[in-house]
C-alpha cells in the first residue's frame, strides 16, 4: 500500500483495544498470524475475524512463534504471533529467543491479567513479563487502551531497526477489552518500519579506506559471510565485490545463500563442519567477516581462525565487533551499505586485483572438485539404511533454484549446512541457528510456505524434533499448506547418542527412540506419507512431495542407526577426544 490509500483508510471512533491492535496490523499489511486464544485477547481475535485477516490457530504457541519467525525470514517483514496469559505466554519463549539471536523482526502479543485482580492467584497468572523480557529485543507493557497504536508503532520501529528482533507487547485483559475514542491520526504508520532493515547505517569512511587498503594488499583474501547478509539483503553487493576483486566466499549455516553455493567463488561452509573453507581460512592473509557473530560453531569453539590473520569485521551491532576475535578494522554498519562502500573504495584496483588473484581463485573449483571426488562414495552411496550424504545429494537434485529448505536443529541442519547447495542467492536455506532448538522444522516450514505461496518448501529434521511438534501437521493440513517434511528417522536422539558413543564408550542413556512409522502417522492425520528405506526411492518421493500443493507430505527417511556414523562428515576423520572437549 502506498501512503495515500493507507491514510484514507485510517479507522477512528470508539473501539476496544483488541480492535485497535487488529486495525494497526491491517494498516501495517502484516501476513498470516499464528496463535492460540484465551479470554484476554479475544477482542483482538474478534476484530481479526471482522476485518477478514488471516490468523491460524496453532497447537503450541512455540510453534506459532517459530512459524512467524520463518515467515519473517522469507519476507523481511515482522512475523506476528500471540499467546494467552501464563502458559500461552511462556510457551513463546524458545521461539522468541530464536528470533532475538537470529535478528528476526517479530511482533508478539501476550495476554495478561485484568489489572483489577492481578496478584490474587488468578488462573494462569505468573510473572510473565519477567520471564519474557530477556527473550525479546524490547518488551512493551501496554498500560492504556488509548496507547495501543502508539506502542505498536514503537514495536515496529524496534523490530525492524539495527539488528532486527522480536518485540513483545504485554496486553492486560482490561486494556484489550477496554474501549477508547480513537482519532484517525492515532493510527499513523511510518512505512519504513514495516520491513527490515528499516534504515541503513554506513561505516565510517576512514575505516572503509583502511579496510580497502588491507584488501588491496592481500594475496589470499577470503570473505566469511553470516546471517547478516540476509537481514541486509546485500546479495548483489556481496557478489559484486567478490567478483570484481576475485575474493572467494565462505559461509556459516545462517549465511548460506549469501552467494549461490554453486558459484565458482563459493567455498561452502566454514567452522565446525567444512569442505575446503577451513583450510582456506588458515591460508588466508585477510579475512573479511560480514554480518557474522563469529560464535562457537563458526569458529570451531574459538579455535579458528588464527589470530595472526588480519580481520576486517563489518557488523550492524557495534559491540559485537571484537567480542570473539579482535578486528584489525571495525566497520560498524549495514552489510549491504558496507559492501557497496568497500567496492567503491576498491574500484580502481579491480583489474589489477583480479589478475593478481587469478591463480588463487582458479584453485577453488579444483579444490571443490577434489573434495567432491573424495566425498563421492558417500554422496552416491546406495547403502541401506540411507546415508545422510545421499539424502543431501538427492535434495540438491530435486529442489529447484527458487525453493526453500528449512533445516531443524540437530544433525539434519549440520548435514544440509555442509552438503546442501543453494543454486541462487537469497533465503533458500533456513536453519534455526539463533537458538538451535529442535522442533523448528515443521512449524518453520509452515511459516515459510505461507510466506512464499507457490514456492516449493521442504522442511528437514530429526525424528526427535518431529516428535516434539508433530501436532502441527494438523495446522499445516488445516492451512492447506503443500509442505514437504523430511523426517530423518534414526530412531534416536542421534546427536546425543553419537556423543555418548564417542565420549562415553557407548554407554547410552536416554538417547534411543522407539521405531515409529512417521509416514503412517501422517496418513492417519490426513496428510500424504511415504516411507523410504532405499535411496533409489528418494527422487520419486521428493517429486511426489513437491507436487502435492494443498496438504503436507511426510517423507519418513530411514537412515543409519549406527551412532558411529551419525556425525556430519563425508570423510573418515576419527574423533580425537581430550578431557573436557566438545567434539561436535
Ligand atoms: C529443545 C532442544 N532440546 C535439546 C536439544 C539438544 N539436542 C541437539 S540435537 C539433539 C538430538 C535431536 O534428535 P533428532 O531430532 O532425532 O535429530 P538427530 O540428531 O537424531 O538427527 C538434541 C537433543 C536442542 N537442540 N533443542
Ligand atoms: Mg533422530
């Protein structure tokens, strides 16, 4: 909506707080919302119905917030979710922290007690504001019905600025049910705050100059890109810099898709799991870190890279720079803006740089080919149970360039982080690396599918994660979502079992799951369900899932039960363990 129709569409007059909430969201053009009702927010639900807005009942508020989070990643517009007083509100916590750590814009509502009776043992009452406050970028307690639009305006401004994040509005029952005479101007909206990033800050010019000088001198510069590239949508700027200056690009799990994985300058994942990137990092003489926190997984528990390699760090949160590794040049700013400025500062050197680095970049496809040859036995494996590498290869083959793969916490995320190839830049791989909870896959897939109708969406996760949230198959079916869910069925909390195998000499405790037929469960729930025990069956099953446009398909993929073979690696590296080590 441009501003003119929005302005002529402003509501006014007497209405309750819930109606004011819904009216504001209507004007903000939010997408489908997810939540579970309770008495406190019912006026909001009633208004949504009257205004014809899309809101989906979810079977667990955490899943509603996961769906909203994934929706926001695909659209860069705040995802909206709600929970009622007490348990509804506390169920939001895990998914809100995912959004907080991943920098995802979200607006969440929690119903709260009627202030006329608070602290008198009301049903469902708890100290939810204290519980939720550290889970969000900002928690806003709405104390007056009249202030609903003003505080929602604030919520959008916070959610979409700087590093975006979730904002929670805690709405007491009497504020939601209470009425006020609103003026049309109360509903004014700043359209720039409806999408992240709402504003872009550029790094200091002197610092850009220093960074450019460092890059110009480097023989083996390497870009390390994190999830910030998606938040900033800096794809073109990244590709332009990498190509103009002949600089290869490695990515974190969250940064996958900064450039296409299939691009000759892409060196794939770096950190805990890597194809060729880790070696390139160690051999580099200038690392350019873009929108990446350099946390545990990216740095192999802070062992990588060596501190002797000069590092340029471009990051939108100033205090993130230097937190895990000292930066020789700190660039505080938006990823896209900073990349554009670097490219401009380096423009004169382009041809010279490309000539100087010709041998260096020519190595990349050769090294990648050598890696692929080494990995071929696993990528092409015909073994039963199915090898995870083969499953990833089949995903690479089956998923078209514009599709979205949502990857759950646990092994599925790491395996696909390592082996899945995005074919174009953009949000085509969505892992929940903010908090790395298991159980994100199915609800995240619902949010992504609703955000990109017509786009093939596949959600992959473990059987443990699926067990946690499989009630949302009902939601997906009700929503008519043609989502393909790949359940990596290893009859185990595999990550835990693999660690018990490696570190505790196979003394397994609470890491086995009972054998289940998830395809049959899906069919019983009115969804499509296919069990796949032979890798040759994967292409047809994936094709059937992608062809199903109006109900979910569960692909129950039977993979190895051997805990010695679960760790995501395509080679035979044995794990060396010292006391206190974390091996994966
Ligand atoms: C909510 C939550 N609890 C625990 C963990 C720790 N954890 C990481 S992976 C994993 C195993 C998950 O099992 P499953 O989903 O079957 O995946 P698998 O490792 O078997 O592929 C666990 C328990 C987590 N990430 N999130
Ligand atoms: Mg499992």
